[in-house]
C-alpha cells in the first residue's frame, strides 16, 4: 500500500516539477489540469492527491509558494520552481531517462539475447 | 541534508497546525471552484458542475489525512495526543492513580536511595576525587588471611618495585589532640605520603596542598592541610587561616591550605579534618618508630594503574616484591604476601561493613517493587476491562491495534514516570536525611551520597521498567481484543480473566516473601535490643582518653591509669569505676586473642582463640558481671602478684571441659597468666550472639596508651558525671582531652545505627505492602463481582442466601490467593533456613505473617462480595 503511494508520489513529483519548469508559476488547479491534459487518466480519479505532493516538494525546498490572484480573481496559492528544484529536476530527468532506457532495453530483449 | 530540512519544517508545521489547516482548506475550495467554473463552461448545470468537481477531486478527508501525515510528525503528534488523552484519563481516576503513583514512588524511592549508597561505594568511593573508582587497594596479606597494612619502609620500596602502579599513596589514620592547654579537642586526621594530594588530583580551596618533597625527610615540615568544613567552622572560612598555627599534639603546625569542599579523606565514609605529612609521625606521636620499623604496619596503600598496565601485572610485581621482603626481613615480613583489590572489595574497614548489607537490602527492595508492579498490573487490568467497550469503539472506528496499544502504554508510562519522579524526590530527601550518621565508635562518619544524573537515570529506568511490566498484561489483553468483543461482552458471559487471578496469586506470594523478610529483620533487630546482655548498661558513663601522642612507656601508662582511677573513685556520685581497652557491643567488635591453656591439648590444627579485653580491677563491679569463682584482679599498685587472667564460663566449658579453672596458666604471645577467677558469660559483639569464650587480662599487667573509662553512678543519672570526670582529667593532665563521652545506652544505640536504617525501612514498608496487597485483591474481586451481577441476581432469585453467595465468592478467590501465599511461604522458609537464621525457624513469624496476610486478603474479598450479595435480584436482572 505504502509502496504504491511512494511510486505514484515519486512520478507525480517529477511531473509537477516539469510542469512548473515549462509553464512557470501555477496554482494547484492549474498544475492538476496540465498534468491531466498530458498524462491522460493518471490523475483523473483523485486530483486531491496532488496536494500532499506539493507540500512535500515545498518542504524539501524544490518549490516555493505564495498567495496570488487566480483567473476568477480569488485568492489562490501559486507554486514556482526554485533553483534547487531546477537542479533536482535535471538530476531526476537524467535518472529517469536512464532507468527508462534500461527497462526499455530489457523489454526489447529476446530469449536468445540473454543466453 | 534534505531529510533534515524536511524534518525541521515538519517540526515547525506540527507547531503551527491550525494555520496550515486553514491554508489547505482555502486551497481545496479554490481548486473546486475553478473546476466547477470549468465544468460550467463545459455546459453542466450549476449543481452537477460542483458535484463533478468534488468527485474529481476525490476523498477530501483521506487526502487531508495524507496531507497531515506528510506535513507534520505523525509520531510526535500522536504522542502528544496520547499524552493529553492519558492525562485526561488519569485525572478521571484520581484515587486509583494516587494509589498507583504513591506505591510506585515508595518502591522506587527506597530502591533509588539504596542504589545511591551502592553507587557511592562502586563509582565514587572518594568524594571530590575524579576517577576515584579506578584506585586499587594494595593490601599485604598474612597467611592466615589477615590484612595488617603496610609499613612505611615497605611503602617506599613498593613505589619503585611495582612499576605497573603509578603514584602509590600511603596514609594512616590518627586521632589528634588539637588546641591550647586545657582546651584540647580530639580531631581526626590522616598522616599522608607527600604525593597524597597530587595523586588524587586535588586542587586546594585556598592556599596550597602538601607537596611531594614535604614528606621526604623526617620531621622537617610542620605543615597541615585542613578540611573545608574545619576551615568553615574553626576559622569561619577566613582566608587568613592560611599561615596560622594549629596546636596539634603539643606541636605547632602551620596551616598551608584547605582541601576541596567535599573531600573527606581516603577511607569513606570516615570523615577526616586534618592532613599532615607522614614524616611528621615521630614528632606528633611521641617518637614512634613507624617510619623505621618494618613490623609496624600502620599505613594503608592505594594506587592507580599505569596506562596500559594490567592488574595482573601489578599483582605479579607486588607478589614478587612481598616475597623479596619476606626473604630480606624475615622478622617483620615472613609469611606476608599481598593482594591488589578494587576499592569496593575492601577487606577491612568501614566499607566492608556496608557493602554486604546493602546488596541484600537492594535485593529485597527490588522484590518489593516487583510486588508493587504486580499490584499495579492488576489494578490496570481491572480498569482496562471496564474500558473494553471504549477500546472496542476505537477499534471499530478504525484505530489501528498499535494505536490502541500505544494509547494504553502512554497512559501506564505516564503513571510510572510520575511515580518515578516522586520516588526520585523521596530519594533526594532520603539520602540527605541519612547522610549524617552520628559518631559510630571513635570516628566521625559522613556518607557522601547524593542523587546525581546516574541515580536519576536509575530511578527513571526503574519507572520505565515498572511501566512496561505492569503494562504487559493489559496490552496482551487488548491485542487479542476484536472490534466486536467489547461491544458484545458486557451483556453476555463474563470473561473470567485467568491473567488477573494469576497476577493476584503472584502478588500475594511476593508480598508473603517480603513481609516475612521484613518481620524476620525487625524481629532480629528487636531481639537485639531486648535480649539481656547479661551486664547492666544502665547508669554507666563511658569516656575515652588517649596517651598515644606522648609515646608513654608501660610504667607511665599504668601510673596514669592508677591515678586517674583513684581520683575518679573519690567523686561522691561514683559508685564504681574502671578502665578497659574495649567496650562490648561496639560496631567494630572486640579483638580476639589466640592462646594455649594449661591442661588442654588441641587435636585439630589451628589455635584456640577467645575474645580478649584488658580491664582494671573494679570492672566487673561496674558492669555488674558476677564473678562465679575466684576473685577480682589485684590492685593497680600491687607489684608482687603474678600476671593474672579471668576467664568466662564459656571458656571453661569449651577449653577446659568444665574442669576447675582457677590456678591454671594461659600462655599468649604477650606472656603467661594465671587464671584467678571465672566470670559469668555476657554479650561481647552483639546482643543475640551465641556464648563466646572470653579472657580478661589485667590493666596492671598489660597497660595501654588508650583507655575507656567506665563509671557507674550512684544517683542513676550518669550524664551528670561528665563535667566532674572532665575536671579530674584536666587536673591530671591539662593537655589531654576526654573524648567520646557517652552513656552506655547511647553507645549501644549508636552501634545499632546501621541496623536501624533497614529496620525502619521495613517497619514502614511492611504495613504498606500489606495494604497494597489488600487493595489489589479488593480491586480484582470487586471488578469480578461487578461483572457477575446478573449471575448473582439469578442465584439470589432462585433462593440462594446472601451468606452462601458471599462464601462462594470468597472461596473462589482465596483458592488462588492460597496458592500464591503457600508458594511465597515455602520460598521464604527456604531462604530463611538457608541464608538468614541458618536452620532455626521463627515459628511466630512463619505462622503470624501468613495469618495476617490471609486475614487481610479475606477482608479484601469479603467487602465486595457482601456488597454484591445485597443487591436486589430484580435490579440485578434488569442490569444492562
């Protein structure tokens, strides 16, 4: 149970960082929308799960937040990437690509390749 | 790093929980508002748009939980919550909590007090000396197992011949007469080697301490270091004390400094006031040959291991050196080996006395604490069962099993630690109250015990251990609890808790052991005071004088004693007077002497030994010990009579098979004595000792430089003689103080002091434990009875008499109690027979204690049983 959340959180965190990197400061709803648009169904069920992830990232110092005004002119919390977050994103992107590449190669491998 | 950052921010968040909750709520609201707006744009109706938005967001409460878990420190938050809850739940049961806390506090307090004493002996045998426990005792040992001490020359040789030890320190204890003519005061001090203070690593409070070179040449350095207390009381703490003269044993010594505040010498718990270089010994003790004579073993040695050296090396080097001495100086050192011992294994002196007693005491008291734990466990179990429903509701609402357990643990730990806190406070009070002992025997004693971090840690550890012990049963019970059990059980069959009954049995058993131990102890203490010592201590005044500072010869010692006696006997209120070297019933005991007696051939190896006291004529009259045969000693001035001895009945029985003793000769190392009388047996070392053989020698034949004056008053008020006796001595020798003046009764009381402490503890703890056991039984039975209200109601409705119901409840519980009590009784019996009374069984105790305990137990069963039997059957059936 716990592990599954961790995995989800890990990937979710990476998505959040990437979203903020590409689009600049956004409020929670904006981030959720963007991730939903790109990832399809992954967050369709529980948008709420985003908030614990945001909090964790903020506590780690990867993102920062401040109050601002939303599109419909209400108070909203805007998140932005910090310098540390950018570094973290770079490192994790590399890691992720590496991992993905390895896993990819494994899936492509046939019986005769491994023997 | 990242972890740390998160931890800190979580800690911060835990503290600012409310503001954060508000922020999250606002964010969620905004999120949903935006999603709703989006949905409206997509063409949904107002209500549906919001519903869809909420659905998409997911479970808010679950998310909040996640968020909180992410944000704060769940563990700490839960702990705080548990603590708050525990506090509330404890405050709801003030009576029960008070019983638990106070009983634990007493158990822990007593144990902590004893521990602080043991701690002193083990870890801090010399206050103010850092690393004192690392010092080793360097003890010459005779073939027969005696520890005679070391001579000064031996000490000088050992310094170079045992390289594994550095800074060997030598010291001997002396009683000085300090002060001006006619106003001298007896003060205890140590004659020390020059490296004494430097080896102990001490810094002076003011002035300086003795330097190593000051104990090199004999008699050249008339200096003295005084204790902090002495400085405060005699010099009012004035800095000018340094450089002043102190008149010690008729010599002027210059005060060079003050020892550090808590330092009281190297023979704790003895307390010394003066330290003088050992090279002053001949000057202060009237020309003794302590420093030149290898057979005068006046010094004690201690030392620390050289870094890297082992005790085995030191022991080997020491043994080699002692063997060499035995070859080189056979007349002084033949047959003397040596042992290197840790401080707490002291083979002689006051420490020896303390250690064995303390170990037993601690054992018994830990047992008592265990019984208290059993009692508490029972109370908690009984209470825990009434809370079963509450717990079941918590489980049903989704509380994890471990959350429930931690809830209970927190509550119990809180109780235990409150108990430990109160116990530690009691220990602080206890150690201070017991610190200053009255003068025991000739030396002032101060127990340098205190409650420090280690003692507190011990108390807390005990508390935590108790908490765990008495939590075990309720926790096990809770873990087995299913969510529906608690909700059901109340109206259904009562669960008969085997655990509770077993605990009740164990507790009663423990209580039995401790109560019997307490009773035996009190009994031995009381018998010690009530047994007839077979002499009459009432109306006798004791006082001591000491000529050792003059180094007198035998003739002058005899002369002095004779003149002193003569003057004392002329006092109008003195009925009889005598001088003796030893006083019976002294804490340190009376020395024994080995001898051969004419007409007896010893078949087994070894030597005949008897208690030996040297007394003046008139002694038997003062002590009211009748002479069964023969006469008293010849007068002090009689030069014609041969050397005389008087023996006691036991001596005649044991060594002469009851044959006629008068006229036989006794041969000791000190000479040959003719037996001229037989005295009745009396107590020598303890009130309740078996009869010991004793030999009295005459002061006339063997005068000594120290004497204990015994005066029997005519008026019955022996203290009134004090000033007259002082005046007589001052007349005779203005420089000589009369010290240690006390009535014989006071002498006995003081010497019972060490026994009195545990006796008092037991006197308080015994009844307390009995009370606790009764409360425990009461709690268990009343709980069990309450659970069976319905059953009892049915029984009564069918015509059972209430007496029958009561009887049945009592019988059920007494069965378990009886088992526990019987086991405890047997255990106590075995311990008593094998360890304490050595075979004899004290029947009144072994019958009386169980009788009292079982009566209390029956009463504790009867009260709740009777209450139950009085209920109205109809009400009972409607119950629940």
